[in-house]
């Protein structure tokens, strides 16, 4: 028998990095902010990996499982990267701006806030916040801007439930935090009165207030008193890369990062989830059939698992589909520290790469309904695109388990307790920066659900 003829074992030479040819990047930057199909159009022209210039910065865009896997495969050949405005407002101590052992040590410390035991501790307070929101919606006589309520809910979860801030601290933080957020994706020049300058001033006040909160929690823990709320005692004893306790100003910058990372993203996913259900009544009915077999509120000791994918697969499929079509983080970044080959294309060292999740999630050659909202696809078999709404590799989202818990509890609680209806004539288009959210705030009329629906 003759041996089969096999292809030569040498891999094909990598292709050079295609570029859009942008010189200054001014037109590309305008197109980026105006055109939701910016990345898709360029992928169609140049393939899954291409380079352009935005805000004077060369930027490589990638999509497709192969290119993303190649990027995340070896953490020694990439590092974290954020635009200058985000970098400055988060601060140099923030784990988002650190790499290597510095980064890993801080993830270990902060990760204690999101371990399974911590989530069990938080879940009764999250359920109580859902109940509070359902009561408010059930009693509202006028239309309510639901997106705004969901922002407040998401802020309360991270600020009150996780960080343990009480009413006054929370209100003051919320106001400063909104100013700080507006500076995040602004031009990073502190000209007096500019969004960036106002955000820097708000950052100073936020850090001061968070320091007071941290010191209060430390004093209570030292006195052996239980905390009234939150998980800050879980950080006690967290060590840095040299085995020394983290300094307070270091911990406080991590807390600011958590407010940022845990708020806008979760608020966006909640608004997009409710919007998708309100726009697709057959999907809402299909989901309600599943929820009819589940009770609300969950028993306290089961709150973290009562609606998990095993018990509520349709809910899981709906959340997956919302995250696919409207990912809260439309793209995340890395900078290459060595030459990499991504999906056969050579990317030199020192390039900033954006994983273009929003475009990636809608790219499945041969799948005609990939643009359609169809949660059932996640139950029919593997999704044609690899989904990474929480990123990947060693910088994968630290708050993933909290976000998933929060989304499930809110979805089940609201659907069980209230009936919502869209107010007609509003603009339901999404503004996409910093995270997708309906332009007119998702105006709904709401009423209590009939008694028999409440289990
Ligand atoms: C639906 C909600 C959320 C989504 C879609 C989301 C998504 C992401 C993504 C895409 C990244 C970048 C990952 C990467 O670079 O590979 C990230 C990072 C991060 N997220 Fe989330 N996130 C969510 C909620 C949260 C929550 C609730 C928290 C905590 C309270 C949180 C904390 C973080 C932190 C600390 C990082 C930085 C990790 C690092 O650089 O090592 N996120 N998240």
C-alpha cells in the first residue's frame, strides 16, 4: 500500500499586516464614532486582521476565533492597554494598568470579592434590591425610564452590596461617578472646564471617599465587629507581589476600577436584555413558560444557583443572545510585546490590538440568520461564533460571576413581579459608547403582574 501524499509540514509564511492607508487618522476617527458598521466594513475589505489609525494612534482590529485565540494564547507576548483617558482616570496603581506579577497579585486580592462564598453573602441584598425596583415599577402611575432605574440598580449592587457604602456615601459617589464616567472616553487634556478636567477632579473626590470607607471597614474588622454590609473585610490580608500587604491607596484604586468595570457594563446588559424581550414578545412568552416552573424570591441559601443554566436554560440562552448582539464591551485591547502571527497575519511588537467583539459576534459565513435575535440557537447546538463577552486569557473579567448572578436575579424577579410595556414613539436605537443603551432611556409603562403569576 502506498503512503498517502501529505501536505508539506512547513507552515505558510505569514502575510503582511493589511492597512487602511489612513495617514493622520482624522477621517477614520470621525467614521469610527459615526458609523456602527465601521469595523465590519473594513473586515470585509481587508480580512480578519487589519490596521488603521484612530485619534493619531495606529490600531490593529481583529475578529474570528482563530485570530483571537492566537492573541490570547501566550500572555507573555501581550500586555494590557487602555486609551490614555481611561488610563489616567483609573490611575497607575489600578490592576487594569499593570502587567505581569503586579497584575496577578492584585487580581488575587480583588478576586476574593467575587469568590463563591462572597456571592452567597451578597445574594440576599441583591434580591432585596430587585424587590425594591419591582415595587417601584409596580406602583408607578406614569411611564418610567427603565434604563435609568437599571443603572441605579447596577450601581447599588457594586457600591452597596459589594463595597458596603451606606446611603449618603452612595449618593455622593454616584454624582461624582457620573462626572468621572463622562471623561473616560474624552480627549485627555485637562483644559479647565473640559469633561476630562472635571473627571480628574471627580476622581480625587472619589478616592478620598473610598479611602474613608476602606478605613472604616478595616477598623471594624480589627475590632472584630461584623460589617453592616459589603465584602471589604475579605480584602484584609491581601498581599502584593513581594508578599507585603497592599497599601490603602493601592486598594482604593482597585475599588475605583470595580465601580467602573462593574457598573456601566452590567447596566447596559440589563437594559439591552429588557429591551430585547419587549421587542420580541414570542421570546418573552417562551421564557415565561420556563419561569413559571421556578419560584421567586429564591430561598436565601439557593439564591446563587436557583436560576443557573442547568435550572433555567432558556434564560441563559436569552442572556447569551443579548450579549452576542449587543455586547456591553464592544472591544477590548492588548499591546503586543513580541511579533505575533494572528490568523496567518504578522503583527509586529508594540502594536495595540483591539478584539472587535461587536463585529466578531455577527460574523459567521454561511449562517443566514446571524443578524437575527434568536436565543434558541444556543440550545440547538454550539453557537456558530465563539462568544467572549467577558474577554479571555489572564485578564478575563474579574466580576463575571457577580454580573451573571445579578442579571439572572434581576431578569427573573422583574418578569415574575411586573408586566412592562414599551411607550410608543420613543427612539429605541442604541447609543453604543461607552456601552449600548437605548437613546430615550427605555420608557415603559409598568404594573404589578397578576397574582397567579407570582410563585
Ligand atoms: C455584563 C457585565 C460585564 C461584562 C460584559 C464585562 C466584560 C469585561 C471585559 C470584556 C473585560 C476585559 C477582559 C479582557 O481584557 O480580556 C473586563 C475586565 C474586567 N472586569 Fe468586567 N464585565 C462585566 C461586569 C463586571 C463586574 C460586575 C465587575 C466587578 C464588579 C467587573 C470587573 C472587571 C475587572 C476588574 C476587569 C479587569 C480585569 C483585568 O484587567 O485583569 N466586570 N470585563
